[in-house]
C-alpha cells in the first residue's frame, strides 16, 4: 500500500479563517496581520483606534488595503484616519 503525503496547511486552517489573499478580513485575521493578540485588537477597535470596519451580515470586516494604509500612516486613531483618507 502506498501512502501519499498531503500538505496539511490547508487541512488545519480554520473554516472561519480568511483565505490568504482575501480582500476582507475578520478580527482574528486583522490581529494576525498586525502580529497582535485578538484581545489587543478588540481593545483597539473598542477605543476607536482602528479603521472603521465594514459590516457584512453584521460581522465586522476590514479590507487588507485599508489596514495596510492605516499601518503605513502610523496607525492613527479612527477620526484622524478618516480625515486623512477623506482628502484622498
């Protein structure tokens, strides 16, 4: 009998985890992108220190592009970020 080694990385991925190239990410993946804990991410969101999330079927989602821009601008609070991006 012959055994076939499979790439286990796709098998261990959580079904709620976003695909590596997805346009929108949830809070778990947003935290992973920033290399912080989910709890830290939730605190930043609650304090208004992240970009405003989109609401997709009542689930918060952030675009990867928006998060990358936010980080490149030095992670300003939501008001400052929205003022900066409004002028673009």
